[in-house]
């Protein structure tokens, strides 16, 4: 055997000897290796799936909670508002069949989605209410509240004025100072100097003259008279402050145009009107 062959044989022996030593140091059976590999493969996805399902569940609960909160907030805050324009009269129907006939420049607001639990409206202006029987019905205005069960009544709630006239049933009226009166048919109450003043055997038709296109200004200030004319004819009327509290007493059918009613009011009060533009008038003393 030549030197070359001796060298190859030596390498083979050394190689076999090296790998045999390595095999002895690290040896595992094939079954053990595959068993361990399969275990690791199974364990890794299982851990991830638990985490994913847990997160999905948490997100779903949070989403449902957010939707419920949103719906409850929508129910609580959603309102419906009905307004009349100058010279306009409409009949508003409420969810339970109650109706409100609104005079010009009047506003009613209520919560439709809470109506079955709370029959309550916010109101400013003038309106004739016909309330269906049911739970307590409450009308809230800036200067007072009116509470009923099933009845008909008229409310005038403008600026500092607050007047309620009962036609049928019973009506409880409360001022902001918690003073209250109970009205029966043909009773009328007004807020005067912060106190509720009730009148019995009141001519209730006077309270709803506006429904028949009539003006009833018996014992009313010129300020209230001109304000009502502005609302009915969609005009602007200016006058001196010293005229505001002068009393005017008359009732008459609403004329066809604003100048007819201004002429009627001014002549009886020694005043005159000056037309400044199509929709603007100035009231001055007639010297």
C-alpha cells in the first residue's frame, strides 16, 4: 500500500471516529425527536388562538357596550322642535294624540323616544292644548309650569308674561318660586309681580280669540300690543320707551293688513305711525 492510500485510510478512520464520538454525546432516538417536534408545533398555535379569541371577545363586549351607551344617549337627548313663523298658525300632534294649536312665533320641544315614560314639553309663545288622558302631562316655560292629566287649556308664555286659562278638567300651575294654584274650568291665572293671581268665572273665550283671528288687548300694555302685531304681520315696529307701559283696552277682528290695525290702535291712543320701509314702522306721538 502506497503512502497515498495510507493517508486516505487514516482520514476515513479519523472521520468515523469523530462522528461516532459526536453521536455518542448528542444521540436521541428518531421517535423522541419527532415527538418533541410535534409537541412544539401543537403548543405554539394553541397559545396564539387563545390570545386571539380572548381579544376578539373583549373587543366585542366593548363594541356592544359602546352601542348601548350611544343608543341610550340618543334616546335621552333626541328632541323634536316645532316652531311657527310670524303670521303662521299650526296644529302640532304629540305622540299620544294630544294636540297643541300654536299661535304665531311659538315653539314647542319634546323628547319623542321618552314620551311613554315622561309626557313633558318645553313651551314658549301661545298655544291651546288638548291633552289625552294618561300619565301626568307637564308644560315647562321660562316663568312657570303647568301640570295636567287629561284636559284642555290655553297658555300664554312670552317674555315676562305667563297666563293659563282652564277650559276642561283641572290644571295645576306653578311659578318659579314654587307658588301653585289649582285651576278648574273657567278659571284663569296670571303672573303679576312674581305672584300668581287667579280669576274665577273668567270668560275663557277671550283667551282663545287668537284662534278666530281676533285681537283681545283688554288692559294690555302697548308694548304687548305692538309685539303681537309684529308677530301676526311679520313686521318691525319701533316706538319710544315712554309708550311701552301705556295701557290699551280693546278687542277687534284681525284686519287684512298691518296698516289697518296700526291705524286703529294709534288713533285711539293719540299716536300715529310712519312707514319706514315695507316691513318697518315707527310709532310717534300725534302732536
